[in-house]
C-alpha cells in the first residue's frame, strides 16, 4: 500500500511509518495538510501523520484536517507510538560556539526550548515544516544547526553537536494512519474510537450533555479537547478519544445518542490501541450482554409478558 508521511526522509513520521509497516511503499509529503489532501485525492492509499505528543499536546493541523466537514471524510485505521529522541546536528566542523541560527519543527522546538535557552541563549530559533526539512536546510548551508532526529542527521550528512536535547525524558508522539472512509476492522478487545462532535447551539450545559452520554454507559474518555470551527469566535468542535469500538453495544448507544443531540458527529474510526490496553466498561450493566438482555426485556414489556 502506497503510504504518505510527513517528509522528507528521516523525520519522526518516517521512523513511525517504518515501525508501523516495515517494507511499505513510503512517499514523503511536504506537510500534514498536504498528506491528508493526497489521501483524499487518491495520490496515496493512506498517510501516517502526527496526532499528539506527550509534552506538547495535539497537532492542530491533523485535528483540523480530519474534522473538516467540507472535505471528503477520512478514517483512522491504526496508530503507532514513537519515543521521540532529539539531537542538535550541524555540518561537520561546526562547533556549538559557531551556532547562531537553529531551525526545527515548532513541536520539536517546544520540547527542547529549555535546553536551547540554556545551551544557545543568543541563537535565533526558526521554524521548519519538519525536522528533516530542517536538517536538509542546515546541510545546504541555510542555517547553522537543526534540532532533529538522529536519522535525519545521518540522511543529510550532519554531525551531532549534542545528543538528547529534549527538556523532558520519555517524550512520546502518537501517529495515526488516515485513509478514505471505510468500515472499521473487527474489534480486538483493545480498541480506541476517535470522534469529532459539533454542538447544535452554544447553550449552557451543551458539552455536559455530550459527556453525560459517555458517563452513563461507562465509556472512558482518554482525550478531550476543543478546536475552533472557523465559523467565528465562540464556535468550537470537540475532539474525543474513547475506549472501545463502534461494534461494542455501549459505544453504539453513545453514538446514537450523540447523533440526536449534536449538529454533526464525525466518527474518525475505531482501531486497535497501540499500547494494547484492553477496553472494558467502567460501570456495571454496560457489557454487550447487558444491552442484549435489556433489549429482550423491553420486547417482552411491549408484548405484555414482562414488566
């Protein structure tokens, strides 16, 4: 399967794709919006894009691209978690004292800001479309040094000035595989469902009403955040990750309830969790068998044989 990734070669997205699908026909693409557009346009079958980082948070370009109601819908087919290790790289012969300009992706800069301020207080830190693009620009002589992956430094022939320059240990980035919308794979028992909810109107309790549907059915949320819709100040949509699969009765019940109370619900997919954590209801009475038994009971009530 031809799969796009945030390029060029040597980015963390490239590493994540190689870890997720070794041997895949990998196609570097200049930006996350371009990668999603390439999927929608049929230029690639899918694209692996950065979704969130344990230090810096979610990647706005990915969230907004997936939530775009005016564009053909995409599905998340899977995810991969990649430990992120940053280095400071420069052309061979450069010393730390020579560095006046540092280039990197904004998410990388945010994760290394303290180190850069301490080690290179006088250097200008400039943005790049990706960490590998930054390394390539340094190799071309445009900038003095790049914060990037060790693989990017190797690909572009750079030397390491410093290793492990992140401010926090244990940084992890989550990547998702986006493809044209299709039915999700069968549940594995360790699944995640990703949604975007658009409120019907800005009213007191609107978000509470949405969240209550999850709580009432014992569905755990592992991520919740708001993003502007672009329709004006105060207009937001809500991005959520929930434990479970759309095939689970409790998750299906949540979705049907949300469809009634929201202006729109975009289901981005149900897919296996990269960490393998099992999905289970958080409260009694919310297993699939409980819902089936309740439906049987209701049918009997309507038939006049129970209740």
